C-alpha cells in the first residue's frame, strides 16, 4: 500500500536528494544517519531514531501472543498509524 510517493534522480557518486516535504514530515536533520534495506519488493528507508522509539515504547507490552497479522500486514498498519501521526503533527503546526 502506497501512502505518498516521490520520485528522485540518482546523481553522480550514487547520491539522491530526499524531497524537502519528506524531510520535513519525518523531521530529518542534516547529518542524520539513515538505513537503506534491500528487500524483495524494493528498498526500505529506515530512520533508526524512530525505530528505536517504537522498540523502547513497546518493549514488554506483548508477551506470549500470536500475531493476528502477517509481517506485511503489521508493517502496513504501522506505516498507516505513523503516517496519521505525521499528518496530525502538520495540522497542529
């Protein structure tokens, strides 16, 4: 499921520029470390700062429970919730 899509051009030395709107929505700052993960369906951009927050906030919440969602469905649900959180933050500004 695609929520927002941007197209970027690969520049010399393999550089890309993340669109300003994306950088602002995710509060990305100059020098911040990002991870690119190669998957079967494409490349996933991971922001370690946000990833750690989710892990810390949910640590120990669910124990001995079988998930009702597949990993793909869980990821889509998480992205939808995060997207909503980002949009809500924009409306407050």
